[in-house]
C-alpha cells in the first residue's frame, strides 16, 4: 500500500512539474492581454454573414485590422503584409482568420468590401456595422479615427495596429504598422503552439 501511495504521489509531482515547465509564449510584438480589448458588437461580413470579432475560433488565431477601402497607404500595405504572412505560414494559414473592419461604413458597403478583400486574399473577411456601432467598437479596441475633408473624397485618419486574438477570442497581441511579416508569423506560431 505504501508503495502504491509513493507511485501515485511521484506521478502527481511529475505531472505538476511537466505542466509548470510548459514554455510561455514569447511575442515579438506587444502583449496586450491585460488591456482587455473586446467588443460584443455584431458585424456583418462581406459575405452577408453575422460576425463577432471576439467570438471563439477553436484552434485558430484571428488577425483583426481597422481601416477603410479608400485608404491610400496603411490599409493596402497591412493587408498585403497579411497576404505574405499567410504564404509564410504554409499549412498553418488555415488556422488564421483575417478580419478587416471598416471605419468608413458610409462608403464601405458589403459589395465594396467583397471586391477589396478579393484583391488581397479570398479567405480574408471584410466586416462592417452602422456608424454609431463603428464608433463604439473602435473605442473598445482603443482605435482612433477621424474624417478629414468633405465631399465624397474625404480621407479617414486611423490607428494602424493589427490585433491578434487567441482561440478564446481574447486580444493577445498588438502589432504596430512597421512590424515585418516575419514577426507576425512568429507571434501567430507562438499562439498556435499554445493550443497543442
């Protein structure tokens, strides 16, 4: 009996040690888990489907970016960078959901978003809601944006960070605009490794 108790206790101690030895993720971009960037505001995808940014995506990472389709530089550069990231991820690209949320819902209709996403990657999702919910959601994600100019050709200045969310819908990493694709690939792989 004593031998049995020793074996059980030894196994218990070993299992606790193994769990304690699990490496924690080391991100190259900014860990923002503690900031609790989250929204429950429902969106509509460019496919006409309901979408929640922070909904759980079992076994996946979500890459979320706020911008607008007529953006002359930041948005096409970021989406182009994500196209490179998806290529560098290889088979793991199937485990990444890329969501582009418009901060210009007056011009970025479902059809406009559909055409814009197709120019980068058919798996990318464009999403929108009404102007008031767009303001609320941007605030919840600490995204700042403002219209500059008047008439149909106004521009929208906006925060240029990309956010990586884990499979539970928690915002974990904030990626600055100047980040290289390799750092995004690294952070996504770190997050995916936590699921294994």
